[in-house]
C-alpha cells in the first residue's frame, strides 16, 4: 500500500464529487441556465475523466492500490464505519470507463434531448447517476457501497421515468425500482450477516476473517449468495431480469448509460470487487457461473423475436452480463472484467445508433424501417462495427474478451457452460444482425424511412469515437499465445489476487486457436443465417414464425416470466393492497369517525351539567370520590373512610342547595 499525497487525495475525492456538485448546481439553477445546463454537466464529467486518468496513472506507476479513509460513524466499543476510497487496477479502469461513457452520452444528449421541457433536470440526474456509480466503484467497504448502490437505484428510477407523463414510462420506473429492491434487500441481509460474524464491513476485513475461520460453512455460503442476489438484481440476471427490457421506456441516452457503464455494471463489479470473498465458497461460485450461463442463453433467445430495436439491444445486455458472471463463476476473473470493459464501448454505441435512428424516424419498430443504409451512412457503419464486436468477430474488441470466456469454460472443464456459451455466440450474431439488416437493408417500408436523414454531428461524433474504441479497445488484452509481439497489458493490470488464483487452482490460460476459430465460425454462421432470412428471402422468417407460432410466442413473451410473476406476485399483492385500502376506508375510517362522533355526543350530553354552580361541582366531586373508593375498596378501612367522607360532603352539598 502506498502513501498518498494531499494532492492525490484531493484529485481522487473530486472524481465523484464534481458530478455530485453539478447535480446540486443544476437542481438549484438549471431552470435559469436552460440549454446552458449541458455545458456545466459536460465540464463536470470531463474534469472527472481527467482526474480518473490521473488515478489510473497513480496506480500504474506505484504498482500498488491507493487508499485512504476517515471514520464516518463511531460505534464506541462496537467499532466504527469508515468512509474512504480504494483504487486498484480494477477500480481505476472502471473509473475511466464510467466517466468516458458518461461524457460521450452527455455530448450526444445535447441534440437528442434538445426539445425536452426538463432538459436541465435530465442533465442534473445524469450527473448524480455518474457520481453514484463512481462512489460505488471507490467504496472500500459494504456500507459505503450500499449507500451509493441505493443512489444508483434511485437515479435509474428517475431517469427511466423521466417522461413520467407516459403511463408505460411510469410503470417501467416503478418496476425497475421494485424488482431491484428485492436484490438490494438480500444484499443488505448478507452485509448484516458478515458484520455480525466478523465485526467489520470492509472487504479486506471480511476476507481475512473468513480465511482464519471467523465465519465459514453454511452461514458464510448463505451470506455470499445473498450478496450475489444483490448483484442479480442490479445486473438483471435470472430471475430478476424482467425490469431491464421495460427500462427502454426512458430516453435512449439513458438506456446507453444504464446498459454500458452504470447500474447493470454495478452487479458485475460487486462480484469482481469482493472476489477474494467469493472464491472461498465453491458453492457460491457455481451459483454465479450457472446463473450467468443460463441468463446468457435465455436472454439471447428472447431477443430473437423482438421488433423494438431498443429491446433487442436490451436483451443483448442481459445476455452479455450473463457471460461476465459465467466467467467470474468459473474463475476467469480477468476475462469477465475484460468483457465488462469492452462491452461498455460497443453497447453504448449500439444504443446511440438506435437513438440516431429513432431521432430520424421517431419509430422503434425495425419492421417500419428499411433502406436506411444510404440515408444514414454514419449510423449504418458504426452500428455494423458495434454489431460485429458484439458478435465476437475477429479482430474487433468483443472477440478478445468473448473468446477468453468461451475458452476458459472449455479449459476449466465446464463443458455444459461451454456449450451454452457457444450457442449464445450464434444467437447473439443472429439477433443483432437481424435488427441491422431489417433497419438498413432493402427498401424503405414507411414514409418516415424514405425521409430519414443522418443525425447531426453532435450525435454522430460520439458514435464515431465509440466505434473506434469498439475496434481497438480489446487490443490491450491480446493474449501472448496469439503470436503478436504485444503483452497482455489488461491481464497484467487487472488480475485476481494471488490468494484467489491459489484457491481456485486455475490452469494457466493460453490462447486456443481451436476455440477461437470455432467461436468465430459460429458467429459468422449466425450473421449468414440472419442475412438469408431477412435480406434475400424475408418470407422465410415469416413462414417459420407462422409454422412455429407457439415457440415464437413463447420467446416473444419473454418465456412468460412477466405473466408468471403477475400471477404469483403482482396480482396477489394488488389484491392485498385493495383489501387493505377497503379495510382502511370501510372499517378503520368508520371506526375512528364513529369514536369521534361518540365522544362528541357524550360531550353534548354533559354540556348542560356545566351550570357554573359550585354545589353541582361539589356533587360531581363526591360522586368521583365514591367511584374511586369503590375501585380501591378492596382495602376495607379506606372504603369506610371514603364512604363517611362522601356522606358528609353530600350532606353539605344538599344543605347548600336547600
């Protein structure tokens, strides 16, 4: 561990602080700035990007993590919770990726959101979203992470529901918030279990406590799995994946940010950040691997039939996140993180390309497009590059990380997962090029497609930059066994700890030309099949959809997960809500009003007794004393004395009236 200078601490602290300050500033003064809010927001995130570059440089030259902390909550003898930062290779890379992608999206949003009536508020929340993700990346303990974890969820709710006037957007925001809260609750329980057993919430402290046996066995496995359930919620893994496709109701730049660098990346980052804890539970690692593998394949099948171009890309996000979890679960730490890094660029690009089409046509339906290749050439070529990278075709960035995951599954003898990953490669290539061919090839199918023109430069500029990175970002991770005189810089910089590598007893990974060639051939086969079905012979796809309509419907309805959840959870919850509401209105409300009216009537009856006469008040006092005497009359002497006093006072009162 290295000692940080005051200047380094200021720079590192400013990385999340600047976007947070931009949020406060735009919340207070955004209405006056109007379109000028964009420039304030871009300045904030651009400065954070520069500072993130410095943080990356500090870690690279020191060769050791950077950290510092202050006491946040002092519990006395019970210890304390700290607020601080921890930056190693993993965190440094994530800081740069989050800031860079956020900057590209904020530049792009200037044109896409220019007519929005909440323009400044949009940029304010976008910066809070970025700040929350940056704070999550820097967190050295579970409590600090959980604070930013919840802020990320809040921001996603606000941005998905940005156009809350639309019922679909409001429902999608509520769905995302509620479903991810399930995972958040599990994560919180897991954190409490760790804290109760070890007395700390720091990643390092829990790792060391587990090593020496302070927590182990089924309790430890349960806590680790609960933490993973939190990651399942944020990263939209089975069975909590249902919120992500509906999140497409938000603005398209928001979809790009959620899917590329924030929110869904948080779950994968959490598993990677706490990897030394996870590897101590083989059961939890298998859960991570098989949930990831199943999610990757499941989501890929769901994307095959979607007509909404944003939903196609959304399901691809779920699938690619499954790839990352699969890699982490089988012990291929670097491959999983490498895919997270590459995925940020080509997935952001895919969404921005989709947004460019929507901006030009005001339509999401790929079957209403067609013929856009000549009318929107920049959008076409950048989307092709993103699609090829997503499909994992050599030599684009997606190839290097995807191939590393597929090869690792084979090398580590996870043959079922290897088969699932390879099938997912084929389906991924098919569904993304199905969308590309339908949107850009053939003849325009609608008047909007006939009249579409290329998007303005403020939108295409970030797309071109991301397209360039979608080609070259993976080149820093070319394995040495490939034969090029380059080092695997990514693996050298972002690698599992010695403890994790020793615990997993991993076989040395080397580049496999056989698995690489196989995955590329499978990907090209998917592209070729998509071309055959949707360019020269589109009637084939229609015929197959009609012939296998039950399967088509099954996939189009997302394996009926939403329908099942509606029956099992949503409708019963709504029924309980209606019952409670009616009980409140018909029973509790009437009971409370009835009690109130009863006391009013009693008051009306007692009001005539308030005559102002002293003798009446004396009589009331006598009666009260008599009642009290009866209540405590178990003691005979007191009862006799009270009775005599009452008789005497009664005689005085009667005499006074006479």
